[in-house]
C-alpha cells in the first residue's frame, strides 16, 4: 500500500466517523471502566486516549471505574480471601479499608494523571465527594434448600439511594473530565463499597446521559456463552428475562444487565455492553456503522 493509499484509508475512517461526531457533540456519555482493560497497560492507554478523543470533539465523558482485580491482588497480599455473592464482594471493615485505598488512592489518581499527561483536563472524585453517592447497607436474600429465604450479610456493601450530580455538572460545564471511584457515604458518614456498574448506571440516570458504555471482559451478551458468534447486537427486556431464567446471564453479568435496564427506564438514551479487551473499543462502538457490542433497547 502506498502512502497516498494509506492516507486515503485513514481519511475514509474520519469521514465514516463524522456523522457520529456531529450527532454526539455536546452530549454526555458515562463510561464504566473495568476488567482486563484496567490491568493491561496497552489497553489502559487505549481507553484513556479514546476518552480524550471524545472530549476533544465536544463530547462530555464521565468515567466511572471499578478495580476488582487490583483489590483482589491487594487482599491476597495481606492474606484476606475474597468472597462474592451474586457478583457482589462481601466487604468487612478491613476489606473496605483496602478497597478504598486501592480505588481512591491508587487507581483513581493513576487515571487522572494519565489523562492529564495526554493533554486532557481531568479531576478525580469518589462517591463521597460533595455527597455524590449516598448509600445504605444493601440487603440480600437467597433461598435455602428448603425453599425459605435467608438474609445474607454482605458487610459494608452499599445500595445507592441518592445521587447528587451537581459537582459533576459543574466539572463538565467547565470542560473537565470527571473520574469517579465507586465508594459511597452513609447517612452517618460511614463508607460503603458500591458496585461500579450500578454506580455508573445511577450516575448516568442522574445526569440524563445520552449514552452509557459498560466495558467488560466479554464481547457483549452471548446467547450461547461458549459461542462468540452468538453475540446479540441488540437485546430487549423480554430477551434478558429469558436468558436469566435459562441461567445464561448470571454472576457478575447480572449487575451490568440490571443497571442497563434501570438506566433505560430512567431516561438514559442507550446502554451498550462491549469488550474492553479490544483496543479502541469505545471509538469502534460510537463512531463506526457496525459497532462491536450489545445495545439494550
């Protein structure tokens, strides 16, 4: 391929992206960042560059991050075994202290520093800042073998009750990229660990975001988890309910699906689950005709 032909190919990509750039300029996009894309340095840089490009063409991104693998690694170092129930981390006081240290003190500042080093304007927040996220202790019941329900104590796992998005709106209006870690305040000032997918969904609802993107370690929603070709480009509530009944959607995918459906019901324009292991997945989903993930309708 000659340099001219290569240049024409690049120009074609820009032309394909143009109508989407025009469509989304000035719109708010909430991105939940987690999974393998947070661990792999190449993918991490790809995600940060994608977000910076969105911001540079007039889109207003809000980044909400998880940190499960990093928290697991730190807990392992100090000899604490991670426990999960229905995709939610059981969180005692010591686990909460470590989770907050990793999420707020390490990961959040790393992302802000990376965005700023690429020429962006980014500000890091936790859900405790300006009472962004207020939560109560999350109740959870599970059936016993005899059919009765048992109350499961998840510890300091929170269920978000209110979102006060004023600080986010102020930052967005001033041209900043907010980066939010999923730690919430309780009514008495206690600290709760909240699911990052749920936090992203509630923030998207409060901002009336035009789009919410959930980066995962799978291609999207698969009708058959063993068959990558069974990817559903779009999915509706009836299909979701059927896949849950069949046991296809379970574990860590359940909070993602639940927050996606809730966000749509509360006015978010569209919700997309996509594979964060693919370089520039955000740009491919937003700025190309085909997209690469599953869109909830």
